[in-house]
C-alpha cells in the first residue's frame, strides 16, 4: 500500500514523516499523476469557491481532486502515517474526463459540516428520523430455534438477553446509528469493554466474538461515534480477491487507533469503490440525494406564497395632464412625481371595506387586475410528492396528507413502506444486531448459544378481529388433522407453542398433555366405531 500522506508531503516540499506504516508501498495505477503544487488545495479552492484560490491548470486536475481521500479535521488522525492507494484520483480523471458538472449536479462529497447544516432543515431531517424510528419502533423478539429440553431455562436465558439489551440501550443506540448512516452516509457504534485502555494499545487489538476474545462480564457500554471524528487508517487496495478489499482494517477516532471489529459501521447507500476514499469510506447521504427536490419545493413554495400575496394589482386611471408642469420653460412635459405618489398613497390609505375612496367622475377610474390562482395547489403538492418519492415514505407519514377522493385509503402505500423498512432492517440493521447479540451472550455466559436467535417484529399488524379469525382457522385445521390421524394432540400443541403469532404461545403448550379421566367425545371416530360394532 502506498503511503499517500508521505507522498503528498513530498509534493509540498516538506520532509516525509517516519513511523508505523510509512514504508509500505504498492504499485500505483497507470495514468497521469497530478502535478506538484506549492500549496495544498481543498476541494472548494480547486473549484473556485474560495476568494484567493489558486486554480489547477487543467480540468483533469480539478477532477482528480474529487477522488482524493477525505481530509479529516485536525486531531482526528493520529501521528502514524496513512497507507492508501495513491494516484487513484489522477487515474480516474484521465480515464473518465470528469468535469465541473460532477460538482454542479451535487455528486461530490459535501463534507460533514455541510451535511450537519442540512440536517437542521426539517425537509432533510424528517425523512431520516422517520426511517430510523420505523426501523426500531416494533423492534425485535428473541426466540429459540432448536428443541430445548428445559423450556423454563430457555425462557430465562432469553429474558436475560432482553435485560442486557435494555441495560446497554441497544435500541436507542441502533436508532442513532441509522440517523448517522442516513444523514451523513455512515454510522458507527463503538464497543466499550471494561478494563481496556482508551489508547492505541487497547483499542487497536481485534475484538473477536469468541470466549477467548472477550471475558465474561466485560461488556460495559455502547457509544455512537459521529462520523466527523473518524477516518480510516489503512485498507487493501491491491487485490480484489481478498475479503478485505476496500474495507478499512482500523480507524482513527480523534487520534486513537481503533480496530474495525470494535467499531460497528453501517452504510445505507454505498458508493462505488473508486469513490469510497473521497467519501471517508461512507456512502451517499439521504439529504444529499434530496437536495435538488427540496430546493425545488422551497422555490415553488415561495413562488406560490408570492403569487397569493400579490394575486391582485390595483390600477388607478387618472388624468396625467393634471400632473404636468413646466420648469421655468427649460424642460417641458415633466411629470410631477410627488403629486402621483400622494394620490396613490391616499388611495392605499383609504381603501378598505370600511373606507371610502373618492374618484374624479370625469378624469379618473379604478380597476383591479387579478391573476388566476387555479393550479397552484397542484404544483406545490407535486413538488412535495417528489420529496417523498426519494426516501419512499407515504405522504400520510411524511407530511400528514390524507388521500382525497371517494374510498381513498393509504393502506396500500403504508404496506409497501413497511416492506421497504423490513428489507432495510435485514440488509443494514441485522448484521450489527447479530454482532451485538453474540457479544451480549459472551458477556452473560462466556459462550454463544447456537439455538438462540432473534427476528424483527413486523410493522404490519393484524387487528383483533383478523387475529381471531386466523386463530379459528388454525384451530379448525388442527381439529381436522387430529381426527384424520395426521397429527397427535401433542404435536398440535407443540406447533401452537412455536407459533410466534399464536394467542396461546405463552400458555405452556410445549409441555406434554396430562392424561384426562373424562371420556372422549361421542363424535370421536373411535366412539363411532365402537357404537357400530355393538
């Protein structure tokens, strides 16, 4: 891997630093290399956003800066050198010829300060909060996949896991991680262990989800780390066949080197590998995806407001010859502006429902020209729908707008939205929760039970009438299967106990049914056969 920081220092004329990782090298990609400059240029300076910026000589050099690794704030990175792939930006600029339209279309990484400022606006913040809340609202339920000999012991272990999740505030931590992932492109959860120093010595060691990786009772807390305080240290950019290709092995967190196994990350909208260094190994933020649509809505909303405020124009038809005068014979046909202004001011002062405005019967007239307001509501509503279409949130949830028309309903859109949330949970939330689930078991018992698992509670729930109808249908099926001899009553009870949606799942149906002294019903097949035999 190439030490791009030392290479950059060499281009700037500064002596390269020596330290851990500074001697690692890798073959750079073939292509034009950006020319050395006398000073470091940021993205804003390279694109002419600064006042005294020194512009690169060619457009290819500007495009190369778009693919340069993200520069974190001072103090985030430690003293060690950073090993990354150098020359990637120059290669991309020469191969693809990126120009200023890449930035004009909002495709470049905006930076965490800009994204944080965008999150202060309700149009950007609310979609992020809605997805994060819905993904953690119904939360999860713990279950046992295997057949346990002692059901009471299994229930006690599941209850212990639930209590530990409550102690660590896993639900709130995961919700905030989703907010960071959607709002900034990446979200981090740091796993804090009791007795491990908060230095490179303790945090740079990998955290293995094994009995030898973490001691029992060592899991202390979970902390959300804002992405602006993190930046990757090194990653594999040489061999795509390796599992760690473009995956950071460790991260800098305010000067502390933290192994990636101790920093659980989520990236909802991943970018291609060529752009990952420029995005700080995060993804595309949802506010950045919504920026064009939000700005269009704000402009449309302001235009509609201006149109409503000035939909009518008052016109005073007066005799302009009465306001003409000559200035000492030097200039003729001059308009007396003071006289016209006073006349208009009098009209504005007297015009009201309770006032009377006097017009000259022969030389004046008054008229109002109104602009049509039809269609403005549809234009504003359409711009709102575009904002809801990008995150895939129904209008009734995002804006509280109920559907109009006869028999109109939002149940279909809400059902589709819940399906999207379920897919989001399985793709991005489940990997983090599975790692935390393993760490919690190691913290409680020092081992991982392979039969214990969890599942997300569906957001779409049946009503009491629907649940009762489904339960009656299953009861009729069990009755028919028992009569026909397909299953036994004990098997039916076991199935009912394992059914997560059953109304009787907590009734202890997994225990064997006690023998009853009551005679079988007369309509049982055995009773009928005995009666026929007699």
